[in-house]
């Protein structure tokens, strides 16, 4: 099943993120994991966690722009 609105990454960005996960496991946990395991962790983050951060970013931008719009409207009154 393909989820709609899935976050798409370039190959270069994805490779950098996989490397970051591998580095984290090595430094913080003292464990070596391979590309497949790192890629699966990244897929989990993209599918299950990232949408919450994205939605929060959209809401933060909406709030900011709404406040700026109110500031502009107050100049007209």
C-alpha cells in the first residue's frame, strides 16, 4: 500500500540520512548497523514520525502569517 503525500527525498539526502543513523548507532549505542537496517529506520521515521513535525511546521507558519496579517489589517483601520 502506498501512502499519499509521502515525503520524498533525493538519493543524496537519503544517503546522508542513512549515514547519520549509522553514525548515531555507532557513537551513541556502540552498535554497528548496516545500510538496510538504517534505511528501514529512516522509512519508519518518514512514514510515522515526520508527518507530525511537518504538520506542526505548517501550523506554526499559519499562526505566524495570521499574526502578521492582523498587524497589516490594523494599519488600515
